[in-house]
């Protein structure tokens, strides 16, 4: 019996790539994923060189450059799937696997590094807020001398005329009419160079008190000394309200 199946001629042998895998093309997605994986090392850059993306319901944020290794992971998985379903016409599983491994390593490293960095910052921030609330409590409870004594002990900016400063502060707090709210406007921490190879951490908190007749911005400045926040400056400035408070009832004094 004569075999009717036609065998490919010499010029057609290169078309049978499943039989001749040396002619299979490397997956472009695998190559692209490997390139992105190498660039993904940028996700490990310090926070000073990349902004953060906010996350819902938590205080922590994602470093924006983590998007690069995340994209590499997706491309590597896509390339591996395409190679496995190509019937031997595509190769490149090894580069895709390397890209996947590197990207996962950079993602894990970035999350760990930036997570620890943010945890340290949040602890410092909470300690700063605790100090602010204590000093603000003295100010709003008319313990002006205690606040000024603390400023002097910390080497801060003490007003030349204590009585005048107390009188002005008391006037701003009690002559603005009905009291409505107290809200934190600004809370920042920043390193300040004070000598070669030495840095000092400063903190600033600004609270806004809203009265019937004006807004009062209380600015408290701190310096980090011996693992503690020290108050070094306190000042306030009053501004007229831009619009009356409609439908809002006044509160008990400084609740």
C-alpha cells in the first residue's frame, strides 16, 4: 500500500517548528518582562526620591516605583502562559522565570524597607503629637507660665516681655467670641543639618482654633533631642473669618 501522506520538502522543513525547536522565536514579552525586572530595582530607592501612593483604611502608603516590578510580574506571567500554549513556536521560559523571581524579590524588599521606614516615621509622629497635645493643653488651660518655663528650659525662643505675650495670647483665646472647633492643619517633621555629618530633626505643628470673630493659628515648633521632642517656639496669629459659620453651634470652651 502506498503511503499517501506528503512529506515536507527541503524548503518547507523550517516551517515545522514543533519538530525543529531551534527555529522557535523567543517571546518578546519575556524579554520585556526581564528588562522591567532589572529597572524594578528602583523600587528600593529611599523615600526621598519617590512619592508614596495612599492606601485606603491604613496609614501606610506604597512607594510609587513599586509599579515597575508589579508590571514585570504581570508581563512574566503573561509570557509564560503564551510560551506554554504556543505549541513550541515560542521559547523564553527561563528569562520569564528570572524576571518573575527578580520582580517578586524587589517587591518584597521595597515593601519591607519602606514599611519599616514609615513605621519609624509614624512612631516619631505619634510622639510629636503627644508632646503637642501636652503643650497645647497648658496653653488652652491658661498655664502660660508653665509653657514659657518649658521653652526656657529647652533653650527655645522665650519672649522678652512675658506679661505682654501672656496678655496677647489670652486676648486671642478669649476675645474672639464663641468657640467652634480646633483642628490640626499642619504636622511636619524634617531633618535639618546643624554640623558636618550631623543632622537634627525638627517638627512643626499648626492648630487652627475657630471662633466667632476670627481664626487663630497656633504654631508650635519642636526639636528632637535625646529621643524626645522639645518645644522651642510657640506663637499665634489671628485672622478674620472669611465667611460666617451658618448652622453650626458653638462648643464648650476648648473641649
